[in-house]
C-alpha cells in the first residue's frame, strides 16, 4: 500500500483488525476506508451509493460525463515475485479489454455454463477470467476451499474450471486414485483405446463411456483451462480422452495476461497453443535448437513498472516485452515453453538443463507431492554445477502404500524412481543428489514455487 500510494481502500469486515493496523500506520496515503457492510467508524458501500444517487438527482453529471482514458493506467497489479521482489505492473483498460475480446473469440464459453472461481482476484489470471465470464454471460460460483472442491463441483453443477496446474493435477490425481481403488485401471485403458479409435471416424462416445468419471467431477464438467505455471501435457491428454475439453494457455501479469492459448480448432499436446489475435510473439537469441527468449508485442503489454524506470528498460526494448521465459515456435505456429531464463541450469560444458522439464517427469509419481530441481555447486570445484533435486513426498499416499516405513527406506524407494527417470534422459541431465522432505515448497498465493527462496533454503 505504501509502494502503490493508494488513497482509498474497500474491505470486508473480516479484515477489520488488519485495517486498524493500516489506519494507525502513518506512512500510507489512505484517507478513505470503505467497508462492504455496515460497521461503526467506517463508511460503507450502501451509504456511498445513496450519496451518489443524491448527487445525480441535483443535476450533477460529472460522473456520467467523465471521459475514461482507456490507454492510461487503469490497474496496478503486483507480480508474484517468484525470483525477486514483486514489481507493480501498470495495465490499461484497453489492454485488458483487448485480451478479454481475444479470449472470447478463441474459447467456447456458453451462457449456460457455471464457472467456479478458484483463483484470487489480486492475480491477473483470476481477475481477467472473471471479466471473460461476465462478458460471456457465464454464472460464477465461489468455492468453500480446496477441501470441499469435490462437494462444490457437484453442489453447483460446475461445467467450467479455470485454474493453475497444481489444482488441475490434483483433480486428475483424485480421478486416477478412484480408478485404482475400484480396480478399473485396465478397463479404463481398454475403453480409452476403443473411444480413441471411434473418434477417428467422428464417433464420440466419451461422455457416455466415462460417465462415472465425469460424475466424480460433479457430472457437468465439460471445459478445463490451465495456465499460470508449467503443466504436464499427460494430464491434458487424459482429460480430453475422458470427454472433458481441456486447454492450456500462457501469459504473465505484464501481458494482461494471455499471450497464447489452445482452443477448439488449434491444440497440440505439450504446447501452450498459438498467439492471441492481437499479440505478436517473436523468439530472440535462439540457440542451435531454435530455443530462445519469448518476446511479445501488442496492446495487452503493460505500460511499464510503476515508478521503476530501470526495471521497465530491462524488459521493454523497441516496443517488445522480454518475458524472461524460454521457448520456441514450431512450423505450425504453436508456442512451446522450455523454462525460465533465470532458472535455467548452465553446466560447465555449456549444456543447458531446464528444471521444469525434469520436475514434470518427477511429479508423475504418486508418492511425490512436488519437486524442485536446482543446480548444486560441486564441493571441490565451485565452478562445476551438478543437477540436484528436492522431493516433497505425499505423506498420505506413502502411509497408504508402505505403512510405517522408515525415512531411510523411503529415501531408497524415491531415489530409485529418480534413477529410473535418469535412464530416460541424456547423461548431462542426470540428477545426482536428492533431498527428501515432507515440508511443502515455498510458494506464492498462486501456488508458484519461489525458486530463489527455495534455493537459499536447500543450499
């Protein structure tokens, strides 16, 4: 609040204690405290609406005639700050509206749909997704928390789910667990083969064939959108095989947010789709494999970082925003993400390792909740970097599968799984060291790993 220099705040009464602390802080510019409900000592929304009505009745048309600068700063959003201090991103109404329009023309949202809002609204993906739903006439419901997701999907008859990969992966993990529990793994594999064969002849029986699975997600689920973090394409493939249309997209706070996305017409597993209509994508500083930094140009690109000209100049060059993400465009125009420029591990021989690629393979193991791949300096030669991994195991699944297993024995089991993954990789990508823990990785509110903080912790 100090950095953004806000002078007014609207709050829920549940946050009154925090508001009192802010009120006592002499460093803020806030002089307007507006509560969503009627509370002593604060103005409330209803009072403001009444005041506004009275002003209009006197003939004052200032508000009605106010000209909005659609290309000026309309919203200030702070990045999640996974690798450094969060930055205040200046976005315009025009940029956000253009991106909302682009999403409407590529994705199929129906007025009969029910969307469940799992993403926080201080995050660009959550707030823009809500605007898209409103623009498409979609009903939005609010969850009671992660623990009640299954109950809420059924209760509200949810048909659309927009979320970060962690939530989507958990949804699929629960499906897979239920299939195994009922001893139907082989049956589902056979049914999937039959269904995929029939699809070649445009005969679609997926939602009938996998009705039980769809019923486990409330019975109406038809469309899932994943974005905001690296995602395992295997999960996307499985959802689509069950008759639930799933796409993934890619974007940043700085791009309002969507840069590229899959849709009904354009989809390719492993990619994040094709660039949006009003967004140009260019790969710069390519290596021999065509992988380079993803740069973006378009009306959805931010105006800059608030009161941070130096940081703005670092990422904005000749109108192109440098995302800091690495990837490539294939011959069909599909965008593939390989990792973050800052997270890339460069070995002494010049070879490059992308942590997210390895983490996706590791996280496929049901005993593993999440993982963090990093570069570990050699004890004797600090210039020599080894690939290491921190594995967070799933306590419930481990207990269910192995009972009261010792930490040493569990380490051997997980380490053997890592060695099996190594066999599928080029030798320079081999993970040679592992930390095993049940302590969750340090994350942002949108479930992204704070890699710098986690790296400090493990080293």
